[in-house]
C-alpha cells in the first residue's frame, strides 16, 4: 500500500534560470546545465591582461578554432563537481581493494626480476607522461573559452595527477615502498634513449599556445596512442608470462581512458562539424601530432615489445584512425 | 613468495612520506624546450624565486584522498539540498527581506568563484614548481565547487523570487555588479604572483572570515538551511585556501629580500580593494538580515583589528607592515553601512533588489551599536525620508551616481574622520581627469594608471549610450533611457528592485506563507494570519 504524503505545493514563478530557458525552454534544468551553461563572463571586461594585452581576459581568439556557441562543446558525462567527485571516490574505493589485494600478496614483487625491471623501465616512467598531461590539461582549463570546456578540462587536469599517482603506486608496489623505482624511472624518463623522443613531444606541447591544438595533441592523439600501447599491448605481453597482477592495476587506467574518451569525442566531433575551417585545422593538427607521436613511441615499443612492436603500434594507429574518421576528421 | 633480493617486507609509509613519493618527483627539468618558453608569465612582475623545492606543501593531499574526502562532503551536502527543495525550504527563512541579501550573493559572488577557478587554473599551468602547482589546481577545482554548489542551492530561491534569474548576464552588465567583477578581473589580469598575493593572502587569509562569518551566521540565524549547508561544507576548503595564502607569503618573502617591497605593495593594494568589496557586507549585516548577527563595526574589530593585528605583528620579522590604508578602514567603520544603504535606497529603482527604510526597532538597534554616529548623522535622515514616504513623495535619485575609477563604488564615502564631507579625489593622466572615492583607491590608480584607464565604468558607458539592447531606438518617441539601460543590465524595471513594500516578492511571500514579508513592520496584505508573536512584533513596530 502506498500512502500519498501531502505537501504544500506552490507554483514557481519560473522553472529555471533565464539563460537556461533561452537555450532549453521553460522547464526544470539538470544540475549539469545549471552548473555549466553561460557561467563564464563574456562581456564588458575591464582590464588588459598583463600576460596577454592583445586579448581580453577570456577571449575566443586564444585558438584558431571558431564556434558560434562555445557551449555546444558539452560533456556527455554531464559532470559537475558533485557527481565528478562522487564518481571518482567510488572508483577509487574499488581500486583500493585491488591495490590492497596486490600489496598483501606481494604480487608485483613476486614477479621475476626481469619482469619487474621491464615494468620499472616501461610503465613507471609514464608517471611523468601523466604529469606532462596534467600541465597540458591545465593549459586548456586556463585559456579555453566557456565553462563547458574549462570545467571538464580542470577535472581532467586533476585526473591526470591521480593517474600519475596511481602509476607511482605501481612503482612502490615493485620496490616495496622504498621509492627506488620512482627515482630510477625519473632518470629513465629524462635520460634513457627509449623515452627521449616521447619526452621531446611532451615538451613541444608545453610551448604550443593554441589551447585547442594542445587538446588535440595531448588529450585526443597522445592519449589514444599511449594508453592502448602500454596498458593493453604491453600489459598483455607481460600478462602472458606472469599472470594478471599488473593488469588488475592497469585496468583502472584503461577504464578511465575509455570514460574520458566520451568527453573527448563529443568535443572534437562537435567542433569539427561546426564549419569546414575547423575540420581542416583539427584534421591537420591530428595528422601532425599523430605522425610525430607514432615516431616518438617507436623506440620504447621496440625495446619492450621486440618483434611484436610494429604490429602493436600499427594496430594502435589503425584503431585511432578509425576513431578519428568517426569524429569527422580527415586523417 | 617474493623473488630473490626482494624479500624484505614492504616498508610502511607515513602520510607525509607517501605524499612526497607520489608527488614531488613528478616534474623534471625540461631540456628540449627552454624553461622561459614553457613558463612565460613568471618573470615580468620582478619576483625572484631561487628554489621552487623550498615550497612547503600545506595540504599533502593525494588525489585519491581528495576525491574521497570531497565526494563524501558532496554526498552529504546534496542530501540536504534535495530535502530543502522537496520541503520548500525557501519559505522557512525569517522573511522576504532576507531573500534580497541572497540576490546580492548569487548575482555578485557566484561569478567570482568561477573567475577564481580560472585564475587558479592559470597558476596551475604557469608555476614551474610541482608543489605550488598542485595546490593551485586543487584550489581551482574547489572554486568550481563553490560556484556550482551556490548555483544549485540558490536556484530553488530563484524559482520563487525575483531578481536572481539572470545572474551571469547581470554580473557582466549591472552597474553595481562591476564592483565585484572589476575586483576579480583586476586580480586575474595581473601576473601570477600578484594574483596569488591578492586572492590567497589579502582576500582569503586576511579578509575571508569577515565574509564567511556574517553570510553563514546570517543564514543560520534566519533559517536558510541551504546556504548554511553549502557554507559549512565550503569551510574546510576555505581552511585549506587560507593555509595556502600564508604559505605563499612566507615562501615569497623567504626566497629573496627584493620580493618584500613588491609583496608589500600588493598587500596594500589588495587589502584596500578587498575591504571596499567586502564592505558591501556592512549593509547586509546591519540592514538586510531580519535577524542580525553582529554589527559591521563589531565584525571589523574582531576580524580585522584583532586578528589582522596579530597577523601583521607576526609578519613584521620579514619587514612587512600592516596595510597603509588600514587606519581609514577603522576610522570609517561606523559610517560605511549607513552611507551605502542610503545610496542604494536613493537609487532603488536602478538596482535588482528591493529596498526599505529601517523600522523604529532597527534604528534603536543601530543607535546602540553605533552610539557615536547613528543618531547624529543617519537617524534624522531616515526619519525625514520616512516622512517623505508617508507624504507620498518618497525620496529618489533620478540620475546615476559618479563611480570611483578603481573600486567602482559610487563616490558615496565621506572623509574618514568627517562624516559630513564627501571624500573625492582626482588624478590627471594623459590629459584626462579620473575620479576616485578615497586615498586608498587613488594610491592604486596612481601606481598603475595604464591599467585602470581601461576600466569599464558602467555609468560612463550608460551615459555614452553603450548600454542599450539592439532593439532600442533612442530617437523613438517616449524613449526612456533609464528603463532601457536597466533592460540592458538584465534588471526587470519595477519588478526586481524598487520599494520592498508592494513588491512582487513581498506580496507573494505573504500569500504563500501567511507570514509578514517584513517582520518589523507587520502585515502588508490580508494574506497574513494574525497569530501570536508575529503580530506582537508587528504592533510594537507600528
């Protein structure tokens, strides 16, 4: 039996904020809509930024991409701070159980020395790749136009710090919390020949100013090559001889990558469909960065995957090209 | 079984060690690109940093801990917000005047949180050190949280009351909202070091308690469950932000003695700008809260004179002095609330919230709180205006006020030690005259005139004809420039602002709640039931 609880009902004067009504009509708004649309200031700026006096504080001219409405670049995950943090907290709880399982049984330290050395050489240095991605993502959050982009970009920035720390934990699980693998992997990242071409490209992104190009280089292209190459292909190769202990930890990274991909795809697809100039620019950047990054990844792929490396990279690139074509890019 | 050479049990890590391992080594010295090409904004202000590693992380939060801690806070907060909405909590506040204070909050404050998110995301990108960058990143995300929770909380009020429905639009256009807008834009358009001294130290560390206490206690005293909840939930974020503020100052001062005069200049500037911005709270505390928490002068004594005094005594060892214009803020603490309320009242047809004259009971409270100033200067003014209201010829200002080039308040303040003489300052720059409200604002203008000549002064813009919507024809018969300027600002003329008595908010409130819209004046309409205490209050007030 259900009992109808009577509450006093007063008809509201309006169902949502004026700026949301103009976009979606006079109906109740979602929390994502309330937290996102039209929140960034867009008119009557007061001062010339000392760090960029030719443009306004928030300015559409910080990228060559153009949009009639920057709020068309919405996030299909509909993240606002509240559901973002609760989603990540829940995922972290699950991950903590896995980390605990692996740590209690010393599963990574029980691996053969050459496998541990391989993880230290080829997985742990990616913490620095993630820190680079954090920098690049912060660049998008800082200089992009409109809350629809800056808000998920800031969340992505923090995600990258989280991923860097997760990869660091893999290092600590290998070195028994001494931190030696982290120290070693930093030298590997800054000095070892296998990694220098990739570090070179990450640093090239640091001096790329157009925020949309940075988005393409880092969040679309580099991630789409790095994540599958290391956390699928290399991970499978390691699992083949050593069981799935490492995979239980890289699975988190892949799931995060797939979830983030929904946002990335929506942004690129919408921007590319906006006008032919956008499509040409986005396609050009995608091809340039893809070619640079594929070349940059060849040495580390070669030294870790050996004779499988060419096939692995080719498979990663083929999957990426298919995805890019679906987003409306000519690659 | 552990493999050979790996048999030692895994070391147990303290939180501090864990944080250090997971964080500090992440950055590297770039070699393919030049450091100055990667971090382009950190040298032009003249601040010298020799060792970014000396930065002491104030929080030591790893991301997993941040997500869990913040996620838990959000779960609790949204449970309350949901219950508030389900139960029409907006009708549980003291009276409909309280809602006018919320209008100032959503229209004037929420957008600052977003600007702050952007300002900190720029630091998150531009600082070379890992520690300060992570601190800035977390604060950037926190600020996004504050904007978001404020919108989600106040949206319920916006559905039932006027004047809250166009907050982003009004923020960019309404003449009095250029006070907060220009404040934060000044900070974001500065260099990264000035920004962090301005916001993290001068604003968050020195002044934030002053903003937090009256808003949140005021909300609690007046039954606003939703605002209290987001306020308390934000408090632990604010505690982190304040810690960042003091760490920043110490870091900058310890890095190089040449940083001291720059930091001092920014403290002087941003203390004054922050004070001018926050003194808006003076009117809220003294006039807008139906149930009052404390008076502005009392709050200034506790939160600046005592706490700030101790802080600056502590910073003296670095060669830092208290802000140059602090004496003025103390001298005028008995004046500002009354002067601001008078100007808003006089311009009530041009603002997006409604105004009223204080009741007898409220004036008695102010006499008690401000024994040296209220009865002498302001009570006679309000009594005279009440007579004019009764006579059917209420006092109104029909022109727009002269704004200060720096803080953008109307030039409404008096000389700090002479409440009968208006304080006006001017400076000539490149053949033009610029007007300021005070010595504090004149100092700022004179130091960086090139920046402040660009200020978008709304009153100037209105009079230059730049504030009309595209459908407006100024040559059409019956063209009303004030009406049209208000429309441009997103203010509904005659609805959002004006006299509280007779407003849609007051009338709806009594219809919906059967309680008086102004507890100090008694019922405006027949919708109010004559019950118990409320009518006693009303009778006493009449």
